[in-house]
C-alpha cells in the first residue's frame, strides 16, 4: 500500500484556502482515519498540518473542525488590535529607526503582536496527541519548517516513527524533536509583521523564507505519493501579458513592494519544487527498473498531484481593506495600502470572515471540480 504524504505551504490568511480543500477531500476520501500518513507544513500551512496530525484518528471531523477554525477567525484572534499596543509597537519602530543607535535600545523586529494567536492555538491544537497517532501507526510523521534567522537555514522540525532520519543539506536540515507550539508559531511567523519565535536559543520565523524544497520533508519521512496544496494562482501567458500591459501608476507605495516580496517568499518555492520533482520522475522513467538501485542519491519516482487556486487569492482581497480593525488600517495606510493598492499585502493579513470564507468556498469547489482526478490519484488508499 502506498504511503501518501500531504504538503501544505501557505502564507497568512491565504491558508484558509487549504482548509476548504481539505473539507472537500474528507468528503471524497470516504475514510475515517487520516489517509495521509506523512504531513509536511510550511508557514501557515504548518497550522493546518499540525491540526490534521493531532486529529489523525478522525479525518472528517478534523476537516470540519479546521474549516470551522478558519470560518470563525477574526483579526483579534490573530494579533492585538487595541490602540495602545499597536501604537507602542509603532513608537518603538520610530525610535529604533531614528534614535536607536543613540539610545542603545533593544530593536523592535515585528509590527503586530500575535499573543492572541498563541493563546488560540494553545487551546485548539492538542499536539501531545501526535505521539499517540505515531504509536498506533496512523501517522508516520509530521514535519514543520521554520527559518533560523541567525543562520539563514530552513530547519525542518519533525516528529516521526523510528525509520525517519535527520538530514543536512547546504541551506536546510531536518531535526527530530517533540513538536511544540513554538515550532508551529515560528513556521507561521510572517517576516517583519509577526514576531520571531525563540527555539533552542535562536530566533526562527516563517518557513517559506528559506525553504525552496517544500516537498522534501515529506519524502524524507517516507512518503512515496504526494498531494500538495498551494496558494499560488497560475496565470496563463495571455493573462500575464494583459496584466503587464494594463498596469500603470505614477507612484509606488511601500505596500506594493512588500506585497511583491511576500509573494516571492510564499508563492514561488512550491511551483519550482514540483517542476524539479516532475523532471526527476521523467528522468527515472527512462532508466530500466533493474537499474533503479544504482541511481545516485537513492532517488525514486514520487507521483505528485498539485492543487492550486483557480482564482488569484490576492485580488480576492481587494475590497477587504475597510474590514480591518481601525488601528490596523492606520498602519496599513501608512504603508500605502488602500482598497485599490497593496491588495497582495492585505491578503496575507486579512484574517477576517469576509475573506477567509471566500477562500474556504473556493478551496472546496476547486477540489470538487477535480474529483475524478483526485479519486484516481488516491486509488491506492
């Protein structure tokens, strides 16, 4: 029987799309226990992956609970929206950028205080159950990737069965550990916006910053078939040409630049990794089966199916600016984000029902539109 792995990347509020897709997958799979024995999460996808791992004994219920989590989420569940706290952080940035060197103050390294998210996940995410599911054989492993800000290394923290081994590459490594809330929070910490998280004496942040091979952890933990759910909308060539022909502006806001940078962090790595994996599969297909043991690096064919949004998740946030808490709107407006500008940036921070519910519905409908393809891919369950 094949060992299916599930790879979940993400980026802030856009990860709600995955929850909608998983809700549909649970309906289509028709099984009680989680069919994906290996889970790998990066960025906000780590929250979704950890949630599934903690409830691996009941996939339909886990999918419903995950959907309900995103369905009810509001900004004040994720970051503090009270004026005194936001103003204090803003004042710290102003002090650091103008007089920090003179005052010798400890530098501020984030814009939004995510203490509410820590409390919410501590209440909703029973990570101690992962060990039970590993012991029962329901799971082979969960991997959560974060970026070590001191070394620039993508560190994959994994909790897995005895067969899994740590690994080291030039810019990434895998470490066996008992997964804690800190690992999940670090993986989902959007750079500059969310605070870094201290793990083993070093500060870590969003896993997408340096993880250029998001399928790798799942393969290291033993998956031989992969389902990857990303958040990137793949434009056609005509759409790209039209977009660039029509895009005109006499000014450029900080929000525009930050949105492009966040897109580079969150959107590009999975697509490039899947292309590489497909090339490897095609190369191995030309090698006689009896010669497969001689292939360097123990490479093996890994069938993979990717699910991606049928709409641009950034553009779906265009009309959400007015739904942000007032004090956060002030912060975003200071960066040049409005209803018409900076919508890519807005989409990563739009933890509000009007946006996340649209993404839940889109994820669900996108999976249902590919139900036959998914049924064929999951036939070895």
